[in-house]
């Protein structure tokens, strides 16, 4: 059973954190810890979290990320009270920094936006970032959301004046641990996802650069991307997120985490 499928009482199971700015996301399987970089500014010693070891903070953020993703798949809201009493329990004084980093993580890595719908009661819902619905067809909430990678690819295309040279796209994704020819625990084989699945679904266009010899290829926004979102929304998104965090997130490796089909 994957970490995301474990019952809530197992949320606090310890795992191994690595590095100053790593947030352990999916726990340890087979002795290896799946980690991702959660770029956040250094914590001031004047704040309550200043005395908290980074490893302990990483575990709390990872637990909250897993809880928020469960709520996303079940389409259930959550609240400050529920997160405090279910996820943090005896560490509630660290809630502000843990919540902030968990929200940033699910947005940047998984393309899930945490939105407050009741400011008085502090109730939140989880929705696809930027209106993209590429995860809607995953049956029964199996697996992890893939929209985060699509957001990255569409952003890279936009930042390259609406044309993303294939070699530059793969170079950028490789820095996130998404490499051609290497099976990924979340995205499967990335070349197939980008050049076939998302092309077939209309999110991307993949074509030969005109008059290129030898042949070179590039990615463009597809018609479904234009239908579900807009360049204006992406520009606002890129201004909203911390660019350093956007470029430094490293996704869990396929060797460390393997989603098991057919389990919930």
C-alpha cells in the first residue's frame, strides 16, 4: 500500500529527511526516502519554528501534503481545526509555517490549489491549479496528480516566447528529476506523457521545427490548454509563486516511491 493510501492514524510514521531544504513527501519504501525540495526562506530564531529541527519540520510538512492530497481526491473540504487536530496534534504551535510550506508544495509539485472558501471558519477546498483538468480521468483517485508537471511545461513554453525547444524542455525537467527514458513513479515514462498522452488530450502540440536539418522538435500550447486556461492566468501564476522555489523543486524518484494500482 502506498503512503498516500494509509489511514490517517499512520500520518505521523517517521521517515528519513535529506538536506536543509528537503520536505519528505511520500515516506520511505524499501529503505529509501522519497524527497522533494521545498524552497523556503531560512526560519528566524525569533519565531516558534526557529527551535524546531529541520528534519522534524520536513516530516510535518510531508504529512500535511499527504492529507491535503487525500482531500483533493475525495473532493472533501478541510479546515484549520481539522489540520491542527489530525495532522499536527502535539505540534500545533508550528502550524503557520507547516501550512504555508505544504500549500506551496501541493501547488508547485502537484498542480493543486488550496483555496479558502470560508474566511470566518477557515475552511479550504483543493482544486486543480489554473483550471487544468488533466487529472480528472484518473479512476478512483488512483495515483498522484500530474497537473503540476503540465503547469511546469506550459510555463516553460510561455517563457520561451510560446515555443519550447524540446532540448530545453528536457534540460529543465531533468533538473527536477524527470528524465527521458527513465520511468517516474508519478508520471510514468515522461517522453510518452509529453509527446503522446498530452498531445492526444490536446494540452500540447509537438512538431518539427520548420526547415530544421537535422530535424529538431518543439512544444507549443495545445487547443485544450487554451480552452481550460489562458496565458494571462499563467503570467499571474508565475508572478505569484516564488521563482526560486518553482525552479528548484525535485520530484520523488521512481525508485523511492511506487504507486500500487488497484489499491485505495
